[in-house]
C-alpha cells in the first residue's frame, strides 16, 4: 500500500490493521513469559508424539534453565505465536550432549565456543491438520502456514544469531529431524556433524546434529539467503540485557511450573538410575 499525505481515515485504519497483524519478535524477560514459550513447546511436542503429557504443561531441559540462555518469542496480539531457545555452552554443557557429547567435545577441544538452538515451536503446528514441514515449500493446502512458519524460524534464528554473537560464540549447532536438515543447510549454511542417532528427550525419535562455523559460513558465496537476511538486519547486544536469567533466588522465591517440572524430571532420573543399578 502506498502511504500519501492525503490518505483517508479508512486508509489509516487499514494500515493499523496490517501492522496489528504483524508478529512482534522479542526476548522473554520474565519467568512467566518463559513459561508461556515452553507451554507452546509442550503443546507442539505433545501433538507430534515427541513427549508424554505432564501436569505442568511445560517442556524444557535443565541445560536451558541458565544465565547462558535466551528464550525468544514471536507474539501476536499479546500471545506467543512461535518460540525458539538459544543456550551458550557452559558448566552444564548443552542439551545435545545427551546424544552427541563426543562430537561437541571435539569442538570444545579446538577452543570453539558453541551456542545451541532448540525448543522451536509454532502455533500452526498445533492448529493445522497437517503441520507445515520446513523443507517442503509446496505442502498442499498449507502454503500460507509454511510461509508463516518459515518467516518465524528465520526471524527467531536472527535473534538467536545475535545473542550468540553477543556471547562471543564461534560455532552454532542444532539437533533436528533428518527431514528438516536440508532447510537449515540451504537457508543458514549448517552442515551435518555426526551420524544419525535417536534422542531420548523426544521419545527416541531420529535426530541429526547440524553445525555451522561462523567464519566459514561468512566466506560462502553467495551467502545462504537466511544468513544474508540476518547479516543485513542486525540486532544490538542491548536487546538481550533484560532477558530472563533464571536467577536462583527468584526461582526459589517464586516456585513455578518450570522448577516443579524439572524437579520431577530429576526425581524420575534418580529412580531410573537406582532401578538400573
């Protein structure tokens, strides 16, 4: 739409209507906002059969509850539409250590600083009868769904990319279902790093580890289109300054479904270890 000085009131209303429909990409700042994101993850993963139901309606891992984490959101009309979580390697390691520790340790021994992207979910994966698949741009009857999910992934990855840079990361990883690997390769320059395995946190579904070395990716010509978009739409480090940092005192003073969920998961793991022994 062309905006002119002589625009009518209806024109202005249409502009406002269009702007209101645009998602807002942001960083979760409170535990409540984080819980809303991980509730979305829970609903998507549950529908996909990746997890079993739990009374806390949350899905995450202990590695994500860290000061090294940024929970990223796309919101529309105040509700979470999509989410992605980025976590920088630290004392707890990374979620993908549960499957690919040997490969990640190889990177660590080279002095690489790694950021992992994960816990992606989009509301269309819940509401659509046929959830859009990232590497299929022509899903029958779901072209608009694919476009919305595709755009959300790219913009959330843009935030995650600059969060990683603000933390001095040199390498990025993501564990995905093999059918999604082509999307991340063509869009961002990720390459497979390790053999196909299964992941215990998602009911032992197949997973492949994808890896991107920042310097190597930036020297590709032409740049992968989504990486090129990220480079040309920078995000300042200040964007992440007020993110939820999972302060232990705050977590202890205000018990949330997140801490209760993790406590129960820890108890289950202890019991499993005892039974195995």
